[in-house]
C-alpha cells in the first residue's frame, strides 16, 4: 500500500506526466479512506481527484 510519504511523490509524478496509473489511483483512494492525513496530503489528494474529474489528468491501466 502507498504510504503517506509517497503521496507528494505520486502527485508530482502524475502532474508532470499528465497521467496516473489505475493502481496508484486506487492506492491513493485507499490511503485517504483508512489513514488520517495531514492537511498537505489531503489537499494533494483533493487536487488529484479534481484534475482527474476535469480531464487534466488521465487514469491509465
């Protein structure tokens, strides 16, 4: 499972590449559901979700 320390890494990697893998996306959702996140990590997850919904980031297999 993705740990909190990796959230910012995945965020910047996805933003730079323009996509996130389905596995990473699922792991981020799981971390957000089962872990108490600090404000920075929660904001990063929110920005990723928003970018995916708006079509700015693509979820690939």
